[in-house]
C-alpha cells in the first residue's frame, strides 16, 4: 500500500473503526483476515477488498454516486437529494436552514422533532392523533388548524412512530394542498415506509401537487437494518432551501463504508422482497395473537413494530408499562416504554416485530405475565 498522506490518517482510522463494529471477527492481530471475511460475504469478497482500498481516501463530500442511486430508486432528480449521517442529521439541517418560528407537529411522534425545533427556539404546537380515531389524523380538523393559525411548518411522520399508522398518497396530498394554500412548509418523515408493500407507490414523493413546500426524509437504518452506519437522506424541491442546507452541511459527514453500504442495499432486490413478505406475515400474526391476550389492547400496524396498551382495570390496580417492562426484562425481552411519547401515558408500550420464534417468545411471555395478574388468554 502506498504511504498514506498525513491528512488521510484520521479518515482511515474512522472507517476502520466502523468496519470493526460490523465485522469484529475478521480482525486478527489488528489485520484483516480476508479469508474469514470471504466466508461472511461470499461472492461479495472481491467487492469488499476493492472497496477497502477506498478507505485511505476522504469520502466524496457530495455523495454523487449514492445520490444518483437514491434518485433512481425514487424516480427523482439527483439534485433533489441530500445525504447525511442518519435521518436525524437531515432533520436538524432542515430545521436550521428553515428557522421556522411557529410549528405544528402531529403527535404522538418521534421525539427528535421537538429537540431539533427547540434548537432554533421555535414555538411548537401539537395536533393530537387521538386513540378514539385509531391514531389517524382528522383531516378536516387538521385543514382548519392550518387555515386558522399561520404555521411556518407542519411536521409529521408517515408511517407514524410509535403507532404504525400510515396515510396513503391521497391523504398526504390533501394535507400538502392545504399547506400550499397558506405557504406552510410540510416535512414528512418516511423512515419506515419501506416496510409497506405499497409504501413506495403511496409515498408523497409521487404527488402531482406543487412540491416546493415539501421535504421528505428517509433512513437506511430501519428497513435495511444498518443503524450503526448512520445513513439517511432527504428529498426537496426548493432551490433556495437547497442553497441554505448546502451552506450549513458539514463536509464528509457520510463515511465511505456507509456510502458503499447504501449503494449495495438499494440493489438488493432479494432482501427487499423477502423482508416485505416476512413483515406482511408477521405483523398480521402478532396482531392476531396479541389480541387473544386479555388485559392488553393492541393496534393494527403497517410496519415492523406494534403498539399496545394495558387495560384500564389492570392499570387502576397498579400494573403499568414500567412494571411490565421490568417483568419482560427478567426473561431477557426488551419492550419499548411508550409513555414518553406525547399524548401517551404509562399504559402504552411498543413491541418490535421479528422472526416467528422471537415473536412467539414475546407472545408467550406476555401470556404468562397477564396470567399472573389473574387474567387468561381468550383461547385457553
């Protein structure tokens, strides 16, 4: 290997650290065992060896190859794409570029929205996604809210985190149309949209409405299961905003390994098809089986997690999500305490949807816990 330039040493070190996180077993005495890597990657080993040579160079600060691939994947122009160190970086960049003063958030939702908005001292208001409406927004009331309050920005996640509910294109188009009437910017977080079989078809990106006020963000970390690499992107159609974001974005925030991963996974049609089939089956299975357990209520989901609620009687007797979480942890199962989401309380929890064996283990453990509380599964 050619002698490294001093200015490249830090970037090389960072990329090797990332490689170690992914494949720690291939490092033997601080050297890469390519034979072991071959066993892990199979026919992709030649690509891996070729790509490793790239680690001695700085990443492309403009991520041109990856932006081209993302643009092709979404049928948009490459100039409409920005890539970042996870979708969270994109969110913060957008907020700092826009500097909105008055913002409406559809909630419950991802907590980082509020943190990003507080970083620019925005005035935040909330539009509640009510349980009585099955956590879907009342579009008529939302349109009135936009009309009457002169918001700079409306922010929502679709599919929603934590409820798993999804608004189809006709519904998000209606929201965008209303935002355009009053020059309100619309930020839609589609981090989980790949989990829907018709998600890409129903994305707001496909709208025929004017998209100047629209910004959409996505993440590789969810569907493609690479959270450690931190890779996300945004799609926007406003030249002025493009300039503002470009000026505020730090160079080289996406490392070479993350970019290579992004280029690879978007071509992995086999993984995409298998994952969609698996999620489609398991989310129905989880919903049906969890609904058989007396003492909890679960809500239908479109994604790879499902939200549940402890019933009022058991909650009044002292069972809450913190106790439930502790009991599940005793058996090596981690559930998400959803009580810190806006408008949710200590009755709510969220479960990850995994493979059948893991899902059955969660279901059986919940059965056991609620049996201890004096309630039994309906099918027993």
